[in-house]
């Protein structure tokens, strides 16, 4: 790449970043109301006179602010702009984009609201006074980008005077993530913290905090050698010293990094580019640990380290190399835990709990969501995966609950949580939107070890789903695919499960049951134009047919297919093999999870133009399945006709289906035919049909054709941000479910839980 091209690329990136910040509206934040303000009544409650009631409650009991205001979920991100990222002292106003960005990260990763506050105050004592005066506004304070040693002064004063957590993320956030990486690096290299020699460059806030964290983890102070721009911090040195640096002064005649690096087990760099030379790495201990965290250019590049120490374990601050030390792994979640228990401070024990939670998560199986966000990367615990990725959704539950527990155990929690397991589950539900609704389904699935056969067993999503099935249920996964391919892919994706050990594999190319399978299929289909040769070919190449035969022969309890291919193609083989003994696919039901609540859509796949009887069957199946999720069914029969306004095919079909349902004496609400807005908005329905038999909004929409049902389903997914669970194949006694190619590993796990529920438990 020529220099001119590099300049063009750099300029394009700059313009893209500026465009991102300017459009569609300036900045990255806005304020939105959480209560309606649509009429005079709302106004009188939001402001005068109703607001006085909340004020008086708080005056009588200050802790009531957590009930009546945003304070318990509000963090102030405060700076004076004296040490902004790698930009230095650019001033308070110029730092605002960074502070807005920090607030966005709080909201994105932990659903914490933030105000960013940029202050024109260089004096640390005056700055501390201002921050302390903000205590009535916030539940916690995040100090940001304040130069050293001023940041030490500001944080110390604020912590002494304020009764809420004050956390300087540049110090402690970095230290926590470094601590987690160090814990796992020591574990991998079979070293003990108390035995290692640490050499560090950078005597700023982050560097000092990281060293203090290493001491908390067991490193001995006498084994720590701190160097800054002037060389070794030694006893008696006067140049550029402060109490925080002096705490690490060595009684030594050595004076610079070159002299102290010999035999070092761990190099910790928070200084500048090129500080650590390859020849210095060669003089470190065998297979050293090197954390070169200067940004954007580290103290030494990973390829330089690999050339002289191939066994080294390395981390940087960059996202284009393994083991990025990124504060976002820590600060949203330590604040989440602290806020939720009303902590008065963030103490050492809470920080250590955060370290241990992050480190432990890296050693666990990687989540499917993290794998999807970082496609192509090997996310398996090891030298290139010391710490989890920021988009691992499990961070919230693991880290925040660990912090909350530590806060309670150390007596700094003013609102202790009685049930920590339920709290962690609630946090997980805030990340995995399907978790709350799926809870009764998973609980039912744990009561029986049903055997689930996955047709597309070589697909990464299936493999990750199988891993999750083994971890979260008692179900037994069976995968159809080539064992050697499945094993290679499990290893590539960092999954500890292995074919033949953790789950059964059916190899289409070489399975001893092949003859039994094709003969069974031929027997079923001999009168439908299938010859023995055709049966042999199908049962050698068609994994859906193989899975269906296994269920038919009682070698599996339920088939899950459709992750690859067209829905109707899979449905054909399900019908051929399994639609017997009174079973028949009656419709496909999709559960759409929205902020307003769950909404079921049917029939999205099975009957393109259903008869009235088929519509009625879809209503019955949808109501039965809704109850599995703890939802009381309210069914709307949807059509372009509304309560008899049009003499169309769909209107006539829906009116006939309504008549069929009326003869059954059903114990749930249903109504039709009607438009979707009438189904979902009771006020609209009341104007059109005041004596409607259904109260409130419908939670099940049954359509007159699959075109309409699929259109609503896909619109809700793509523009309504709804999360789909399913499709659920109704009418098959839970013996088969056909998913769609857009399904995720988490979606497959949800379908597996549905398939794992014994039929007796849902009707």
C-alpha cells in the first residue's frame, strides 16, 4: 500500500467517524421519557401538583429516591479533559464525544443510564468539591480521563466524602481486566503469583492501579520493578515522584528497563510504543507473559515477541490482536452490581470478585452469541483467549452478580438481594430476551431426558446448540453428520464436546443401521411411488429423512431440522414418515418476543391457503402452546374483512372457523374476523365492535394464509426488533420441529427445550 493510499484510507475513516457523530442527529445520546405524557392527567402527575408527593416521600426517607427517581440507575461520567485517551490534555469540551461514548457503553452493555459531565476545572481539589456536590443526582460516579497524579487526589477525596460508589475507570477498570488476564495467564503457564517477577513501564494512574491489583492477587511488592520515562523508580529518587509511585521504589543500584528486565516473568506496559525491545524479551523468563497495552501502538508488537519467544503469552490494547485488554469487560458490570444493591462504595473485595468473574468466564465454553459477533476467531481458553470478548452476553449475569455478592458480604450494600440466583437469572433475562418466557419450558424439559436428533449436525449453530443442550437440560442430543467433520469443527469452534463421547452421531455415509433405515422407509412409502433404489438413495443422503425414521423407530423422541434448506422440503419428509397414527402438521407457530410482551403468529409455513377446519386447528394448537409459556391465550382471527364487512375468501374462511370454534365450548378467549390493529388495540376494537367477546389486546394472531402470517412475522423481526422463538410445528405431538435458515444457536436451544418437553405436560 502506497503512502498516498494510506492517507486516503485514513481520511476516509476520519470522515466516516465524523459522519457517525453528526448524523442523523448530533452526538450519541438523547433523553427519552419513561412515563406517558399525553394529556392533562399525565401532566398533573409528572409535574405540579402530583410531583410534590414524590418529593415529600424522599424528604421523609432519602432512600425512597431509589423508588421514585432514576437515581439508583444513573451514573455520572465526569472529567476535566486533562488526559483523554491518547489525545492528552485537550480540555473539557473536546472530551465530550468520549464521555458520550462512555455513556453509550454503559447503556448498551448494562442498561445503566448516564449523564456525561465535562468540567472546566484543572484544580483537583476544586474538581473534587464539584463532584461531591453532585451526590444527590447520581447513584454512582465514574471518573474519567483525569491526569495523574490529580486523579488520585480527586478519587480519594470523593471516596472519603461521598456515600455512593466513586470509580476511576482509567485506574481500576484497566486494573481489573489486567488482573483477570494475569490470573488466567499464570494458570496457563503454571506460575504462582507470589513467585513471579514483574517489570512494568508507565507510572501513570492505570499503571499504578494495575500493580496494586497484582499485589492483591498475591504478587510480592519486592518482586515488582516499576520504570517510567526517567528509568527505574528507586529509593531516594526525587525526579517526577509522587506517593503512589514511591510505594514501588526499589532499593537498587539498577537504573533502567534494560537492566531490570532479566528473568522477568511478566512485563506490564502502559507507556508508549517501542519501549520493549525483542532483545529484552529474549532475556526474560522462558515463555514470558507480556501485556503491552499502549494504544494505538503497543510497547512491542506481537510478531516481534513471537520471533524471540514463541511460547510467550501476550495481550495488547488493540482489537486486531488476541487478548484485547478492554475496560468494557469491567466497568458496566461492576457498576450494575453496585447499583443494584445500593452499594456505598466499590471496595477491594468487589474488584476482586469482578476479576474472578471475568477470568472464570474465559475458561468456560464460549457462548454462541459471542461466536457470532466474532466470526472466524477461535474463542477457546488458551494463550490467545485469556479474557472473554466484550459482546459475550454472559458477562452481565456472571460479573454483576459476583460484585453484588461481594458488596453484601462486606457490608457496603444498603439494599441487599435476598436471592442471588434469582438476581443472576434476572440479569440473564435482560440480555437473553427469550429467557423469561422460556423458563417454564426449560423447567419442563428438565423432567425427562428426551432424545433429540438434529438433522444438520455439521452446522456450527447445531454444534453450539448441542453444547448448550448438554449444559442446560437433561436432553440427549443426536447429530446426523460425518464424525470426523463434526470433531474438527468442535475443535475449531472451541467446543469441548466430542462425537461418540458427549453425544451420539449418525453417519449417513457409514452407519450399521443403514439397511434397517432404508427398508423402513421403503415399507412406509412403497405405495407412494418409492422404489427400493430410491429409498436407498434417500436414506444415504437425506438427513431429514434419516432423523424422521429414527423418531419413527423410537430411536429418538423428536427431530429438529430446517437450519439449511426450504421449509416445505423438510415438511414433506416429516409428513411422509411421522404424520401417522392420528398426527398431522396443522400449522407453524412463531412466538415473537417484543418489549410490549409476547405475540404468537400462525400459520406461517404449513398451510398456504388453509380451510376453516385447518384455521380452527391452528387456533387450538396455538392456544395450547401459549399455555406452555405461561401465557393465557387471547386469539384473534385476522383478515382483511372485519366483523363481516367483506365477502372475501379470507373473510368467509375466518367466519366459518369461528363457527367451528363456537361449537367446541373452549375455555379461552377468541374473536374474529378482524384487522390486526383491532386485534392489538382494544380501543379500536371497542369503537368497531362494542360487544366483542374478547377483552384487552390479543396475544395470538391467526391468519387466513401463510403470506399474511409470514409477512407479519418477518416485519416484526426486521423492523420491530422482535425476537423469534420457533417456528413450532403444531399437530405433531412434539415429534418434529422445522426451523428456518435464519435461526441462531440460541434459537435452536429454545426449540430444543420445546422439543424436550414431554407431550403429557402440554396437552
